[in-house]
C-alpha cells in the first residue's frame, strides 16, 4: 500500500481531485484522516493554478461513505477539512451550522448538495462559488479519501495541475514493521514552512518552534556557524507564495500553520499544536530538513 496521490484533473467538469490511501490503524485512524485533510489543503494552497480560489468561499458537502468506515467518519473528516482550510488563511469555508440552516430553510439536506441545481441555489444564497464533494472508503486494509472541488456555477473544470506522489505524514513505509505502532513517513519533504501569516514574528538569528506550553520542538542544532551567522537559521517571508519561492523551500515543503506566537520577550517563536508537532517530527526523520536549516517562517 504504498501510493498516495494528489491529482488535479483537467476535464470532466472537475476542478481538483486529491486521492490518498492510508493503512488503517484503529488508534491512528483519526490522525491519518487529519493528515489527509492537511495535505489536501497544502497542495491546494501551493498550486499556482488554483490561485483563483484564494479568499473565495467554499461549501463542503458531506462526503460519501463507500463502505468499511463508521457512519460518523464522513462528518468527522468534513470537520477536519474545514479546520485545515480555515487555518491555511487561503480559503473561507461556510460554517456547517449556517449551511445546514440554509439547506433546511430551502427544504434541502447535505446529501442534496451533489445535485448541480441545488448546489447552485445554495451557493448563490451563501455567496460561495465552489463546492467540495468526495468520498471515503476502505479497500482491504486501507482508507481511501477522494475530494473534488467543482465550480458551483458550471460544474466545469477551472484549473488543473498534477502533484505527483506526495506522502501524507503518518504513512508507514511498505517495509515498515514498527512494533510500537508508530507510523513513519517515507517521502522526503524538502523543507518546513511555518505559516504564521496572521501573526507578527520578530526576526531573529536563532528562533525556535514551540508548543503552547513553551516546550521546544526545534531550536539551535550544531552546524556551520559561519553559514548560520550569514544566513540565519530560518528564512522569513511575507506570504505563503513568497515562502514557496524561497530557495530553502525546495519543491516539496511541509506546510504547517502556526496557532500563535509564544509569549516571550522576543515574540520570535511560532507555536504549533501537538498533532502538527508530531507530523514535523516524523517527517524530519526522513529528510532531516530541520538539521539542514531548511525552514521558512511566514509572518506579517
């Protein structure tokens, strides 16, 4: 089970298709689904052909459960995808409560959003030109999630790109036999981008990445002091697009959204949540981007 794909197809009225397959691990299933949601949004935000979606409102329909998963899984994944999209600062997602209220008022339901006429009606009422639909299924011992982003107005293709084999953090390798149940990523991210675009970080030579309690996730590691003195431990960017263009980012950065700035005199350290800290830790085991100072901070 080794292939995870993100593909944005050109034809058939489809704006974007993202497909991931993850081995099912009961204790890990929610983390895997959250990782899928995060990776889908990451690919959407960094693909230049999807720039038209930036700042646009989207509706997220209830995903189809094609079997092998609890009935609650689609609803749970919808919430995870919503959170990831809002945290990206690129997309505006109509709140589910507001969406359901609008649907009820018009004699519709979440399931009816897959109908083009219903979607168009609700989209116009809520000012949302795009709709995300998809399905979740279990095939053998794996979970598969497909998400499609379509134009509510036409259901036609608006943009296209291909993102290759981008691994979702938490995916164990095909040869993994880790006895403690911890999943390990196998693809090599080229760098880490901390998206703190809604916050102001003081630019310093040696910042840290922390949890909310101040615990240090990453800070100074041994390296070429002359190089660090000249270049700094991180690069700074004013936008996610600028960060993606930074030479440190490479062609496959791991993008993590900051939840705040640590309350220290310097106000220089972004804060991430524990789930994202685990993703960073596991991904770094593969490509060592932290040791190589392949880190970019996005800040006001």
